[in-house]
C-alpha cells in the first residue's frame, strides 16, 4: 500500500531524472534555475541585436512599454522568461520602426539592474516543492503554468543543452508502458490504467515525429501534452475515489457478513436481534476503516475488497463483536474453524484473540498471533507472535516480531530477505 502510484506526472518526473543524470534535489533545483537564467540571457541578446532597418527614435517608433514593465516587475524565474519572450515576440510582429531608445534601455537594464536582480529572483522549484513534484505516492494537481515550467525549464532546456541524451530518452518514452510503472529496488510498481487511458497516451506519443535532430519547439509541445494527459488521468482517479456510493458499499459488507454468519439461532444460542447487532457493529468498523484508507491512502473500495489481507481483517471484525456478545462453546469452535478457513483461502492468519484497533491495514502474507495492534499501523509480509504490542502508526514489512516485543509508536521497520527477527523493545519517534 505504501508504494501505490497516485501521481503519474510525479512518476514521469521521477523516471526522467536518471536520463538527466540527476541524483539529488540540489542538482535538480540548480538545473532548472540555470536553464531559465541561460534562456533569459539568450533572449536579452536576441532583443539587443534585433534587426530592423527602420530602427530609430522617431515619435512614431515602437516602444513596447507595457510588456517591458511587466517583465521588470516579475519576481518568479520562469514568469520572467515568459514575459521577456512576449517582449521579443511583439518586436518581431510589429510593422512599425522599433525605438532605438528601447533597445538601449533593454541593454542598459540587462547590464546593470538584471545582473543584481537575478541573484534575488525566486523559483517555484525549491527543494520542498521539487520533492512534491516527484512524490508519486500523493497526487498534487499541476496548473498549466507549472506544467509548462517543468516541461521547458526542467526537461526541454536540459536536453537542448545535452542532445546526446535525447534519443535514449525518446526511446524510453516511446514504450507507453514505461509511463505507467516504476522500477525500484528490483521491484516493479504499476499504475492500473484503463484501455482508454492507455490509448489516449499512446496516440499522443505516436503522433510525435522522432526527429534525428533535436527540435525544441516540437519536443516542448510533446512533453507538455504528455504531462497534461498524465495529470488528467491522475486527477480523474482522485475524483473517482472521492465519489463513492456509501450505501451500496455498506450493503455489500452486510451481505458479506450475512453469508459468513448464516447460522440458525437455535444452533448458535444467539437471538436474531443480537445477531443483527453484531453484523451492524462489524459493518460500522469496516466502513470506518475504508473511509480512513480512502482519504489517507487513496484506496478505492475495489482495491480494498480485492486484497486478501483486508478480507481476513473483515472476518476478524466479526469475531471481535461475537466475543463481546456471546462466547459459548459452539461460537468459540465456529470462530476457530473460520480462522483456519481464512488462512487456507487467503494465506493470512489472524488469531481470533488478537486485539486489533480499527484503521489498521493488514496486507497479504501475514501471520498474526494473539497480540495488540493500535490505530494507523501497516503490516505486510510479517509474522507477529503472541504478546506483541504495536503502538500507533507502526509500519512493518518483511519481519518476524518475537513474543513479548513492544514497538513504536511512529516507527518503520522493513526486513531484508530473509526476514528480520525482532526481539525486545523498539522506541518510536
């Protein structure tokens, strides 16, 4: 669960970094800032060397004061570049003679004021924001202006300077599957896409002319389109997650428990009213857990109910409330049989006497004894012995936790195969 891909744009940035030989946040931030500063310098030079046969200072000569002032008032790096390009573009389009005084003003500003301003200019690409841009586990909506800044300032201007890396990068992009997965520590993490989503992205990629020579304009449009499509897919998934039919899910959970606990009252010794109450309590537990996983982990109901660990946890919720209301010998034997069945069906064992709070994620391949697990814990590929205590927000993956151990709160332990043996106390943060 902790490796779930939420942001395809962040995944794209993360996968792009190796092609740019970038290994740290400092390198990434420096790359973008240098790219933008260099491009502004080049734009200054082109303006100062503008060719206009009618260049003069007549009263009717063209002086783009509004656009020039907008550039001078900008405080963000990429916005400065866009504003200065607008100045250059309007100079190209005008049919009037260009004011020689304007060109001199630009050259003077470039030499003096810009040289001091460039040291204090801000960028929307600090180390914290960079980490957000590449955090594929959490979706952050990208505005069009941010997409353009990342596409040009970070990616395109880099490959314009390092064209030797360009063809390998394009070859990687041409494999559409690469844009939906991450290879990390010998593990492949996939984003589950629809056929329509795949085809939309493939059409964009197939339409790009794989030129032997780098073409900045077409490559920039290409990267902007890719990032826009990836952002749309990520955002649509978030909207799907937010729009749920709670009543339908509740009915599905009720049906799940009714099918499991389909025993006559004369056999169980539990009256129908008490039986209905037990199911109601178990359903409430699962709805509370799902709401937590949905908001905090961006999990859909389909993803939850298809997970074998979650199914085992659903069974466990029923046992908890059965013990509270009725603990006759028949019920005790029935619960033990259910625990064995769940282990056989799902490969997940949860002792019927385990004290597990709500809002706990138990993933697949777990064997959990008679222990105590507090809220916010995440457990995957673990063996947990009896009399273990996991305090709040403990994350364990691939470990064996021996009897009597006490771990947390707020600690993460990941084993390196073969599994790590944990004995004793582990203090959290």
